[in-house]
C-alpha cells in the first residue's frame, strides 16, 4: 500500500468536507453580555495620555525657569567678581607670569 | 441603508459597544466554520468563537483599516485556534483507539483498489479527523491551511506570523508526521 497515495486521498477527503458554519441561537447576545462594561483598547489614546502629561509638565517647568531668570537680577558687567572675567584670569594666569619661550 | 464595517468599527472605538453586535452577526458563521476545523466538541468551538470576538473587541482600537476587517478578524481567529491547540496539546489523542467498521472497510477498499476508495465517504472524513487530532499544533495548523484550505505559503506566513522558510520547514515536518501516523495505523493491519 502506498502511504503517499493514502495521505493524498485523505487530504482530498478533508478538502471536500463541506464547511459547517451553523451558529447557535442568539450567540451574539451571549458575547454582547460578556462585553458589557468592557472598553476597546485604543492604543493611540494609551500613548497619547502620558505624552500629553509629559508635555504639560515640560511647559510648566519651562515657564518656571523663565520666571526665575526674569526675577533674578542680572550681574553688573563692571563687577570685578564677574564670573567670565574671573575665568579668563584663571586661564591666562600662567601665560601672564611667563612668556612662551621661558616655558619651553 | 446598513452602516458599513468601517462606520461600525468607528462607533465601537468611540464607545458605542452596541455597534459591535452587527459585526458579530455578520462574521460569526465564518469564525464558527474556522473553529470547527480545529476543535471537535461544540462547547470548545463556542469557547474559541467567544474568545475571538472578545479579543477583536479589545483590539479594535489597533485596527487601522488597511486591510478588510474580515481578513483581520480571520487572522485573529486562526491565531486563537492555534493557541487553543497549544493549550490542549496534552489532551490530544496519543494512541489510536480501534478503527470503526466503516473506517476499516474504507481502508480495505483502498488497499484493494485505491482509485475506487471514495474521498466523499464519511469514513474517510472520520479517518482524516482522527489523524489531524493526533498531529502537533503547528503540524495541524500548517496541514489545514496549506493542504486542506490550499492557501499560498506567503498568506500562511502572514496569518501565523512565521517566516516563509519556517512555514516551508513546518509543512515538510507536518507531512512527515502525518505519514508516520498513517504508517502506524496501517502497519498492524496491512504490513
């Protein structure tokens, strides 16, 4: 007996089997009863909600920083303790004391 | 005029749960027919169909409408059937109970005259049903989709989420698995 032929014959039998698509009476009502109280998941809304929250927090933080910088008095430019001038002095301190040839 | 699928889906996503009922009514015969290919008991079939529609309702927000709703739903149905097979893997038949008299007669006829054995016969359908019930979940799914429903490999890959080479490998293994089962049935009786 050829097993391949038997396999083909049985698969042919399965292909020819008519599809049984009968539905039990009022089956959709049963499913609707199960669905009562459920809400379909909206993936865009799931992502959107935390993103909106994060955006609002960022805007609030920006506004606070802006307000703080406006309220704080700006440092005077002729102030000897000005940070930029102090930084320059520190960087060029060694070159002021010795010339480049002395170092080499 | 009846609302279209897209209108009903939009209404459900907006929170009108009742709009889901016409969708169930429209597509439940196809889902039942699919589920009956993978489960024998009617209670199991009903459980599968119920799960398919509940999953569809929950995931409806993710349906983008790029393909028809029916295709999306049938893909979901097929995956639910596969999950069912995997969950009930332990319960699948592991040994062959005695063949029924019509099944034995059909096999006898096939041995004597293969062409005369009618593939429309109820005995042949029962026999293939028993064989499919003994296959592993992936083998059963691939044999059903590829051999019985005659779907292209590419479509099976889309339905199952497997790659095309994996579908081909699983189809090869499934045919071998089926031949092994057939050999077991026939060995005792005819060889």
